[in-house]
């Protein structure tokens, strides 16, 4: 495996037997094997690192105390800002949404999805994202395409206020289909211990606020691909009148990042709990933050459902229950606050550029989520 790191530039390996003095006759007939002939191009790896280094550095917060090129990355925690700091970590990938990027040959937004999936998760504990690392693996490294992916990661990190301080690029010939890659990420954030948000303070009668998604985000793409490309035989560049855009363009809309939404509320409203609505939908994710004996009543007509979900349900004859279990249905993030602070929270979110809706309330007893 050939590896290229944001922290460590690759070195050229020394093949076994290098430096031996073979007789001239043997040298003439020797079939020389190099790492490049084996499928790993170290020069292309070096070019990739040179391409991405300038814009990766633009994500560095003042706490980053190493530059690219070290064996690791150092981040100095600000103990004046956080008196009793607790580190919060999360890791995730983009899933089969990558297949849409391959179909479209468009790679500059998929990195936003990667950052969003990680930082939105650690955010649910009230953590401020600090830094991010990525892992990019491919059969044959194409520096320009890989650089587009990193540009998306950089954009996501800037929106989240965190630093892209490291990463790993693995070139593994014969392991991935030609032109394809895999992507995963790792985020670390911090929260003061006495400000951790864990849902323990949620009580019956609290208000559930839903913040709009940007569409499908990064979950449910196995169903999406089966429906549009296998069953309906559509193409990624198919124009869909209901969507007023091309299919591929709609499916590649990046996952919304909710860090600024949280920051807009953090010091003004008492947030009791937060849930990132990913695979499993509201039904599978919201109950994860409830104390024992608390359930949710969600009003299904309290927010506009994006047209892409209506189209999926209609074309695939997908049962409503499956839609709710598979997709976010237009709500990418949920915040629970007391009833008296609900209107203020919604107003603050809208002022910060997020569409937000009061979508339900918590109730005593029962289990999970009820839709009404």
C-alpha cells in the first residue's frame, strides 16, 4: 500500500536487492520492478500534497502549533476558554453517495458531506469542533480529482470553524475499481464538563424544534440508487421537472452543517437536547437523547417536505413508514428547548440563516416517536 499523508510526505521505498553489483549479463536481461510499475505513483502523491497544502493551511486555528510535514499534528487546547474541558470525538463516512459523485465526475462537494456527518454528531453534546482528519483511499491516485475532494473538506471545516490538521491518502492498486475512492473522517471537539448537553434535563411539555435539511444529506442512497438508476433506468444528468434541476445535481446537494445554528443559541437559550437526523430518520435518532419515560409527538404538517422525498415515495411506491425510517424528510437537526424559550430559539435560528420550525413536543410515557 502506498500512503500519502498531510502530515508526512511519502518517501521512496528501497526495493530489496537495491545497490547490489549484478554482472553485466544479468543486468541486461533483468526485468526491473518499481513501485510505480506495481501501481503506486509516489510522484503523483507528492504533487497531490503540494496541490492541497496552501488551502489546507487556511483552515488552521491559532491553536494549531505544527505545520504540514510532521509525523503528527499538534493542537494546543485553550484552557482559559475551557476551564474543565471534555474532548468529544466522532468518525463517519459518506456512504454510497460517493457513487453519485463518480457518476457525475464531480468531487468538490462530497468533502462537505464528510465534515458535516462528523461535526454534526459531536455537536449534539454541545461540543465546539476543534480539528478534523480525513482518510482518502483509492486504487490509483489522480491528484487533481483528490484535490477537489480535499477542497470540499476545507470548505466544510471553514464553515464548522475547525482545522483540517491531518489526513491520510492510501493508494492501493487492485483494491478499488478504476476511478473510485473511499472517504472517511474524524472530528474532535471540546465542551466544558458543566455544559455538556445529554438530554437528561428533557421533561414532558418541552418543545421540539426542527432545522431544515438540504435534501437527502448522506443517508438512504442505497434505496435512492436502486430506485432511480436500477429500476427507473435514469441517468445522473436526467432533468427532473418536479425538482427543477438535474437528478445528479439534486442528489449531490451537500449535507447541511449546523455548527452556526448551535452557536447562535448556545449563550441565549437553554438547550436541553440535540439530535442529528441521519440514517433511521427522526424515529431512529430523536429517542436516543430522551430520558426514560419520555416520548415525542411530531406534527407531520409542521414543516415543508422537500420535493425529492415526494418524488422518491411516488416513483418507488415507498411506504410512509419506510420513508420516515430511511430519510430525514426535510429535518436535518433537532433541538429540544423549554416551551417558554421556543419562539425565541426559532427567531434566533432564522436570523442566523437556518429555516426552523416547531415540529412537536415531548410527552410523558410511551416509547419513541408518534406522528400526528
